[in-house]
C-alpha cells in the first residue's frame, strides 16, 4: 500500500493490498478468539478489548495528534475545520463512514485528500474487532441456553456454530458489496457492510477444519496465491471495485494463509529470517500510519520552504524523503510508543483499568483535535463580520467598480477586507439558482424563472449552463436599476448548444431535450428582446458518426434564434484559476496581499469554442477579459471582492458589481434608442 500511494504507476492496482490485509486480520483475530474459547470455554471481552487497545491505540493516537499539529502549521486555514472532522472520525474509528457520507472517491485523481483518509481501512478493522467478539459471545451464550452445558462447551460444537454464523454474514456482506459496487456508488469502497466479507473470509479459514495439505500442495497453494495477489496489484481495473473483483486478492490471501498453516516453506522461512524483513514486519503498522499524512502534507511543506503560494505534485526526491521519514518515524514510534504500551507499561494492569486509561487518552486526544476547527471558525467569523461591514458601506469602488484605465486594484479604499469571506464563497450561489431556477439532476426541461417588474418594457433572457447562471446576480441588479425583466432557462453542466456533451450520454440525453425545450420556449415568447448566453466549452463533446461538431453546435443553437428575429449576445467565458479550492485557500493565507494568488492570463483563459462559433454566426460577442484581467494577469481579488468561488465560477458578489458592464454590453441590443 505504501508503494502504491507513493508511486501508483508501479502498482496500478496496489489498492488491493487492503483486501489482503483484511483477510489476514480476520484470520488472525478469529484464530485467537476461537483458541481462547477452546481452552477456557469462554471469551473474555474485557481482556480482548484491552489487548486490542494496547496494540492499536497508542501509535494511532500519536499519529492523529501529530498530524493535527502539522496540519495546523502547514495546511491552508480553510481546511482546518476538515482536519478536525477527519481527525475526530479517525480517533473514533468511523473514518470510513465519514468518507462515504462525503461521497469521496478513493480512486479519483486530482482531488485534495485528507491526511487521515487512510484510517478508513483501520476503522473497518476496528469495527470488526468490536462486533465479531460480541457476536461470538452472544452465540456461545445462546447455545448454552438451548443445549446442555457439556455440549455447549465442546470445541467442535463452538467452532461449527461460529462457522455457520460467519458464513451467513460473509455471504450477505459479499452480496451487498457486489450490488452497491454495481450501482456506481463510491461509498461501496468505504462502508463496512461491503468490506466485512473480506474479514469474514479470513475468519472462515480460521474456523474451518480443512486437512493440512502435503508439502507439494502447500507450495502450489502458496505460489498460486502469490500470483493472484501480484496479478491483482497490476491487472485489477479501477471500475467495479471492490465487488466481485475483490475476490482476486482475497482468494490469493486465503491460499497463502492456507499453505502456511502447517508451517512455511523453506524459501519462506529463509526470507522471513532475514533481519531487515523481520524489522519491516515489526514496523509495518506504524509505516502505514505515518506514510499517508507525510505524503499529503509534503507538498505544503515544500511550498512553504520555497516561498510558493501554490503547491505542486511531489517530485521523486520528495517521495523518497517521504518513504525514508515514514520508516524512521515508524521505527521510533514502535520503540518509544508501541512496544512499551503493548508489553512493558503496567503489564499486570487489569483489563478494566487498561480500558479506562484508553478512554481517558481518547477523550484528551479528541479534545486536542478540535483546536484547528475552533481556531478556523473564530477567524472565519471575524472575516465574515468585516465583510458585512464593508458591504453595508456600499463603496462605489467595490469589485468591478474599481476597474479603470489605471488597472486593477486589490482593495477598495479603507482597510484590506475581502467580500465575501473566503470560507463563505464556496457555498454562496446566485439567488434562486438551486432547485427553483436551475435544473440539475432532474430530467425535466430547464425551469423558467423571472426577475424584475412584470410590466417591464424590455425583457432579457439568460440561457445556458452554470457559466451563464453566474451572471444572474448582475442581471438581477440590471433588472432593479434599469427596470427590465429577466427570464432564465438554466441547467447545470448543459451548455446551450445542439452538440452533445459526453457527460450527457450517461444522462440519457437530458441536455439535448432540455435545450430543445428551451429554444422552443424562447421562440414562443414574443416579449423577449434579447437572449444572453455564456457557457463552459472546455468539456468533451460527442464527435463522429453524424454527431454535431462542438463549434457547429453553438452556431446552430444561436442561428435558430437569430433566424427567427431574436438577437443573441454571447458573453465570452471567464478565466479559470488553479485547482478546486486553491484560490480561496491562497487568499486566506495572503489576505494582506492577494496579488500573489493571481494567475497569468495566458494560462487562465480556457478554450472557448464560443469565440470561434461567434465568428460564424450573426451574434454579438462580448470580450469579457477586461472584466477579470489587466496587464496579462487575472487576480483573485478585485476591489476587495473575491472573484472566484471555486476554480471556474465567479462569486455572486463579484457578479453583482459587473452589472454596469453587463448592461453596457447588452443595452444597445435591448433598446438601441437608449444605448450609451
């Protein structure tokens, strides 16, 4: 797993290492439990949980608390609240459920992972350790009540009963895994009921009474198992995992364990006696704990060292340093924390005392992890208050109002305050955009919404995807200031074109049908004076086999309106910033000088097929570059207003300040007599 995380191209499917880990864990823990039952006739839950606490909690708690401190120092302030959420979930061993509820795709690229994300597998393991002993004790109690005490204490009887229970639960869990994985739900990777079957398979092997194979059979079993595991790490595809595909590494692990039950082969004994191999086996748990936080935090540490405002992908040298540090920290933490707590400190302490101490340490650790979230919330509240104060003063130099021939200024006159507060920007959407006035997943056509006076002399229609929607606040200001009425037909991820985005194929052509309905609605409304549209065009479109070309699609859609006497104004697409949340994170970190968060215009301007299409259609194209950039630079903050709420959508606050520029661009088409 460590090598896969550091160099995924070496082991494209290295994530199957977790499946092997689950089988081994299920086998070992069940062997210990059933062995105790056969020796004593019972399973002491307190002793069992105390042993697990000594073994698992010290190192895990150390890593979570240390990672929290490092994250507070290195991660952008906007991520502090998430550090608290994820750290708390990791300490409470429910990280897998948090990731599932957040719809995290573990196999996705290009996302900013949590430094605690790897705790999902440990969480599943711990949940199994909590549930399985209780079920076994309940089973033994039930059988003692329904059969004679002598029969209930028989080792074969207990083993058969446990085997039956585990078999049923394993089959149910496997069925859940297959069904949920096929549904395409990314939660299938994380939720416990799609993963317990892998631990169950290991438990079944521990409970089985299979005869010990001969030396030749053991060798064949071991090699076949190793080939399945190795092949799985290279050949198992990302799609459809875990599901039935997880059988490949799981069966491989079973074969390897089965072959080793009667003793390892000479080759394995020689390999396992090598000192470095023994050491790696001892520190493997700690290596797994340390490597992921180091990998996630390394780019931020490097950026801090070189004085960069943005992070970049870790180089081979940095990855090598991460590997070395993982091994060093693992060795130190095992020597200083794991071994003393597992074997040396108060070895005669009662199970109840161990559990009480573990609970106390857990409470203190959870309290410690709350610090980043509390600090971030306090600072966010302060920024929000300052932003509200600035808005209340309504300076004319706010946002686009500060644009002049002298160039772009970061702040309006006065104290350096940013509107909206960056932590609020992500969730700030145009009024009425969600649900009522913008279609998203619904198969119905884009809804019609109206703003401004019902008896207005002039009507402006806004049409397109979310890149058209972001101009709604500007047009709402226009409606209020100029007395025009604005009608909208908006659908997320559906540019207004007759070409079909590739994503629309997966949605059964909902964009195509919605755009056709929008066109007809526009043509049926004689009150509309002009159609304003803007769209994100740097998306994949269906090509070939008679499909309408990307540029041709925009030309067709616009011409269909123009030919019927309906003018079209096209707002060229806005610049794009780096990464999903990098801009807002940079602005928070550089609030006094957000110019360091700007992006060169040559890099920020997206491929805009609308520009090419406008040259072939009788439409008015508005060059919006000057609304966002000057001197070949596109800032993140203009006139105290945060321009972007993510890497390609502008904030409603900035959109509202664009109202005079938007009206200037469309007024001549709306009402030639009043233009200028």
